C-alpha cells in the first residue's frame, strides 16, 4: 500500500513538473518570438559592390540590438534576399518577405527602379519600408515608404555650397549618357543660380567607354574651375584618371554613391582633387565633438571595424538608421502592426542617427536636411572633410 502511494505521489509530482516546465518553456518561447525584418540587397549584379556594405551594416546593427536585449523583450530577426540589382527580382523577394516570412517591415534596395518596385508592394500590403537610394518619396502616394539616404538634391546643392565658399563660379558638366546623367545635369542647372555658379558647358559619355579624354579636351577649352560628373564607381574613377593624365588638376565633383572604401582606393593616388558628398559615417573621426550624431557614428564605426576589419560607410549607415528607426517605432507602439509602425515612424522627431537627426512628418518621409550631408575630399589616402 505504501509502495503504491509512493508511486502515485511520484507520478503526480512528475506530471506537475512536466506540465509546468512545458508552460514555462511555452511562455519563454512566446516572449522571445522574433520581430522579423526583411532585407532586400543587391548582392549580385551591377550594384553588388554596395549591396554588400548595406547587408553588413544591417546584420551588425541587428546583432548589437539583440545583444542589448532586443526590442520589448523580442529579438530582431533579419531575413535577407538578393535582389540581383533587378526590379523584377526585388518585387519577387519582397512578396516572399511579406507573404511567407511575415516581415513586419522591410529595409534595403540601392537604385531608383528597385526601390520603386519594393515601394509599390509596401504600400499595397501596408508594410513600412525604409529604403536607401535616390528614390524620391512622395508621402501622398508612398504612405508606407521612408528613405534613410539623403535626398539626391543635397548631393548637388551641398557641394555647390562648398564651391561658393571657395570662389568657384564656372563649372563644366561631364555626364554619363542615360537617366543618371540627365538627373545630374538637371540638378546642376537647378542649383547653380542659387550659389552664383554658371554652367559653362556640357559633354556626355558612355559609361562603357575606355576613356573620356576627347570630352575633357573640349571642356578644357572653356576654362572651367571645376568638373561635375554625376556617376559612380569605375566611370567616376575613369574621369578622375583621365583628368589626372591630362593635368587637369581642378576639382572633380562626383556622385555621393562613391562614398565608400572601394572608390577611395581607386582614386587616392591621383593628383585631381576629387570631391564626394557623403554622410558622417565616411569620416567619423572628423565629425565635430558638438555634433549630436558623433557618439552614434563613432561607436558603430568601432563595432564595424572590430567585426569586419573595415570602417563603416555611407551605405552601411543607411541601413543602420533604417533598423534603428524600426526598433524605435516598435518600442513606441509595443506593436508590430504595419499601420501603427508607419504612424510611429512618421511622428519621429529629433531621432539621432548615423545620417543625421531625423524629423519625419506627414509631408516629409526623408527626415534629414541639407546640413546633414558633408563634403569630402581625399588626403593621404583617406577621406578629409571639406565642409561639415
């Protein structure tokens, strides 16, 4: 009888413990259910060189947030896909992130066409999307879309501001054939009058051309004080090399797309003064101590160097801010509902990030201002801030 009682008692004790352990584990699991954020990056194709930077920045930021305890007790989970630098592929993976992976928000992209493809799905499914490209967000039609890249207009206006401070009034344009070159030309003519600059001539070139010496020779006859070529990567480096070979040692302004270590290596040994508009992440040590973003930029840059053995840059900074803005919205709302997150991001004021201090509104889904962009030059193989 005693033996039977002991066995019965032991059975109930084990049942009680097993049941409660299960409940505890279930509660723990529920408490740790991740917030899934989708990442869409060009890891192959023509934009792959910058997609890698974006993914590294996003991965590290998620890692740092999770090490600090996550958001509202939930870890963040970044599920990333390669958009192959293609709008069609970007739309496919965006659909997968929304329908299959149940992403509560999406970050990434690197070009206007790709951003547009992802934006259309974000708006359709009411999922907040924070892109990082030259795509101009119109809050009236892009209700759920935000942009952590500086406005493309800033990449022209800010350097022109620098030119004015140096007494440069005559600028010649050497633009790539296509939409990017047309954009650069239009921006130059739009902002030149405001800064006392005259556009004295323009030439165009094919980005696949082996050199641009003939175009530069024509522009040199006009005696420009600077050349503006709105292109990125190898085409921009080609213009710089040809100018150096022709001893045209006047400032060459190129796209903000060149604010990365790869481009720096391509042109750091040239005599031409290359000018690149960029964000603070490109030169964290030169950010003024009284700048509200200094601490954020320096701390992340150190973490980036420790993890990857290379400094953070303009592209990684875009995605760091995108992740941080989503995390802040989750903290504010305590909810992963798309509409609530959109409202929280749109109401964000005074948010100190890598790219500047964000102030969003129903009419501004970019959040940063002209002075949030710096102008960089190159000295001793490193970025040097020309205009803070």
